[in-house]
C-alpha cells in the first residue's frame, strides 16, 4: 500500500506516473525492452526527450530565446556551472542573496571562481525570513545575481522576484512548477529534479540564449551550457530513465491543469497546515508568517523529548518522512505537487490526535 510521503527529496511522485512506468517497464512501446535499454539516439527516445522539453516549455511558457537543458550533476552541479558559465566575459563579480543553507552552498562554490558579494542576508534572525524587496542594492558590474526562491531546509519562500539590471539566476530546485513564473525576468533558472520534476539523477536549466557565450575558456565540457545546448542535452549519454519519467510527470501536470492548478493546491495545502500550527501551543513554526514556504514546512514540538514518539507514531499512521533536516532537527513536512490535499488532512488529523494524547 502506498503511504503519504512528506519527504523533502527525493520526494513523492504522482501515483499514476509510477503506475504507467510500471506497466511499460519490461516492454516499452512494443520494442521488447525497457526505456532504459534503448539508445538515447533512437527515434523512440528522441521523441520522448523532445516531448518532455515541449511539455515543460508549455507548462512554464518558456520563450523561444531560452534553451531548455536536461543535465547531470544535480542542482549542486549547477552551483559550479553558474560561475563557470557566467564569469568568463567582462565581469568576475557576482551578487548573491543569502537566505539559508542552499544559498550558502551556492555562495561557497561561486567564491572559488570569482568575487562574491552578499547583497542581502537574513542571517541575523537565523534565516527565518525573506530579505525584503528593495532592502538591498546590487553591486556595480555584477555578472549576475543569484538567489534561492525557496529554501528547502529553512522553509522560507520568496513572494517576489528581485528586480535587477543584471541577469537574474534562480535555484528553483524546490519550488519549480508550483506556480506560474515570468521566465523573462530570469537569465537562468535551474532545478534538481527530485522534488517537483521527477526522480533524482537529472537537473533542468532554462538559459537565455545570449548568456551562452560568457563561459570561462577552460570550462569543463560537462558543465558547459553551450555544449549541452548545441548537443540537445545529449553531448554524452543522458539519464534516460529520469528524463522519461520527468516527461510523464509533465504530462500528468498538464492533465491536472498545469502550474496554475498546482499553485492553488499548494496554497490550500500549506494554509491548512500553517493555520493548524498557529492555532496550537503544542506545535509551532520557526518561520516568520509572511515568509513561509508553500513547499517545505518545518515545525517543532514544544517538548522536543516527544520528537521520537511523534515520528514513530506518524510512520505507523502511514505518514512518511516527517523528520526535520539533520542540521536543524524538529519536523518538516514537504508538500510538493505530488502530495495530495488528503495527505495534509491526514497529517493535521494525526497531529491533533497526538496533541490530545500527549499535550
Ligand atoms: N538547491 C536546493 C534549493 C535544494 O533543495 C537542493 C537539494 O535538496 C539542492 C540545491 C541540491 O540538489 P542536488 O542534490 O540535486 O545537488
């Protein structure tokens, strides 16, 4: 029996997608083998790859002057790829908004290749809020500004897109496809797949075409967006199964009503949980109200000696992966697209019952 899965990543996938994959696993398209066992250059796989790209373009309304790249190395690979690809032209300087642990990792990696200016930070209050719009200034001649619209560990989410006059780069690993975005406001958007896209092993980057010729001369081939773009993301063997499964998720998303429907669901699900947390003295959210993520909701019990009990009873009740990130403790419920509203209802009912018995 499938249970409700609140894992932050690799995260729950839509059940119909898994069923379809299961059904066609041994004999894909009557070829007598699985999708994992055919050449990535076969017409059958190329069709899957092209359809996945087109569906993603449709879902996010990606303009024609953006390349859609299917990459390896996860979002962490893009922490390196971003400076390698963007700090090779006029400027070796990049601006960053520091909003938590994932931003910190991107900053640390970029510092190996250029001058990094942290132009805004929420470190003063333990990254529990989003730096306010307009509360910071970009530095002169920056090659790009990087930010993390959703911090998966801290559970904060930007409710605005920074306005800058250099290319804006966003790590959307944990909130891509959860609401409509205006792609034109960004130079580069990237995301690891394993939350709202598909299985781990693949990452996606949307790169505005004019940014493809700013790479450092000695860029490793496997990190080059230009090489990937010129080769249709097949300069070497791509992760074909992850690409195929991501494509099925895109089709499922379209059938659900696209990112508009996902945004509505995300708001409903997160509101249900946050309203419950706010009404309780037994549980609380460490994140300031206006900055709370719709995707990742960390919360704590007033008495952390009950944490273990809470987690073990939750698991017995069919609610998986509620343990907070190892660096912060407490609990975290991730509410990505494939987590149904009923899962959050079940979670809240369990939490209320636990409180009644232990509070
Ligand atoms: N950025 C964010 C916001 C994330 O949540 C994660 C992983 O959870 C990463 C980057 C790193 O992704 P990957 O494990 O694909 O390198």
